[in-house]
């Protein structure tokens, strides 16, 4: 079966050389040398400051909410977010005792529509949690303007936006914090892992304590904390993947360029923010009806190719856990008609051509 995404596996020799260091030092976790090295290298590669590595992208969101005081207070709070995302954006809020309030997305960019945000703000609203969905930049200026006017924090879930530049600088430098996921299926990964990029140094310092039980010295505990540390073994994978990232990105760009060239007059595509670069993390397309979307998935299944309905369902339709009464018809509509196509660095060229050929045939028939 051809998967929709495949983890990038770095050279074993390279990985072994990092693991040799772990054996020499006999140091496996607690801010070890490789975690420190990966932190520095990522700050340099991404052109950011105040980056904190954590155990996964979900904890990155949770720690960001805590460090910024959005959660962990006794008051009942709300955050405005998008229903068109991976479940962790909203479930991490709920887990932290913050009610996610869904606001609808823009029909073309699939990111939060800023013109709908203000009507959702109440006296309990503390934050906006937008997602740069599939790596596309949100309307950052409009969101920042609303946040400033109402004294709200902004945490960007930038899990898809590794390496994206916005107006010539890293997209991760916008908002009070931006979070990344380094899950195996992401563009850059550490097996499991994640990071938070804080705007302010003092928030970084607070979060550093929080990810290690609040411990600040052998006999001092200064914060309510949890364990969200990244291990040396995960950092070793991350460093090996980062050493080869240019090759990975080059290969993915070739796949993405071919899809884009061939499919530009077929299906509906995400309209990219003019000020943002592309990182080709995902290849999403939208069909005309849900019926043909289901048909397309089955059509490819028969050829042993995974075309995945993603993100589906829209989170405002998930019963019990997240449902609130907000109507988000645009998100519901896009989610019911969207699929993501296979992309990874060693996707065979013949498979890529096969996928495109059948997408064009399918579009003609529908
Ligand atoms: C992957 C992802 C997450 C969660 O990251 P994990 O590292 O798997 O915990 C959160 N938000 C979005 C948008 C994601 O795609």
C-alpha cells in the first residue's frame, strides 16, 4: 500500500555516530548535550530565538497555554480556534480546562477568517489559537490587531509550517508563541517531539521549569510542572534528519511541483498567502461533492494507494468532546470534500505519474 506520508529515515551511520556519543556520556535525558545541540541548530536553521524542545506537539500547545497564563488559572476560560485542523489543537485546549470556541475558516485559504473572530469574544476569552493549516500562513496582521484590541494572547499552532517564511522572516516569530510538532509523519521529525517558539524570553524561562516538574535545583520546586522533556535518543534522530533536510526538501518539492503543474486546472486548491513561502508539507485537494470524495478514496484504495480524507470530520462535529453550538459551515463543507495525496521524499516517480494520471481520469468522469 502506498501511504499518504512516510517518515524520513536518516542514514544509519549518521544516527549511530550520535548514539555513540549518548553511550560515551551515559546521559539519556534531562536537557542533555544532543537536546542542547538540536535546540541551537533549529534556532539557527529556522532563524528564531527562544525555542524550547518538548516531548511532542500536543504538549508544546499545552505548555504554551500554561506558560502564557491562558490555562492554570482558577477561572473558566475560552479560546477561539479553528475547527479545520488536527484534533490536538482543540483537545489540548479542552484538556487544559479551556473551552475551545470554533470560529469559521476562510473558503479559499482554509485558515481562520479574521472577520468572524470578534463576534465570538466574551468576557471569558483569553486567547486565539489559529492554525497555519497545511503550512499556509493565517492573516497574521488581522489576528494580531484583534488580539491587541481585546488583550488576548495568540498561540499559533504551526505544526505544519516548519521552515515557512512570512514577509521574509520565520512564520514562527509571530504570536506570543508558535508551536511545532516533530511527529514521525511531519516534514521535520524526531520520531516523537515538538517545540515552542516564544516571543518573550521570560515565557521561555517559565516553560523550561514547567517541562521538568517545576524543579529548578536539587532542593527547589518553583512552579507547578509536568514531564514534557525530549530525550537524547529523540534528539539524535532529529539531528540526523536535520543533517539531511535539504535533500528531503528538494525531493518533496519535485513531487509537489509535478502535482501542482499537472492538476492546476483540476480540482479546488488552497489559495496560498502571498507573503508566505511554500514548504510542501501536504498536497490537499477539494472535490465538488462529498459523494465523489468518497468515490475517489475507494478508487485509489483499489489500486493500493492511500488518498486520505484529512482533515475530516470538521472538529465542530465531534460529539461529546468538542462539540459546541457554533455553526461553521465553510469548515464543514471543505472537510467533507477534502483529500490529501501521497507525498514523501522517496515516492517512486512511476507511482507519482500513476496517481496523477488517475486523478485526471477521475476528474473527467465526474
Ligand atoms: C501533528 C499535529 C499536532 C500534534 O502533534 P503531536 O506531535 O503528534 O503531538 C497538533 N496540531 C496539528 C495541526 C498537527 O498537525
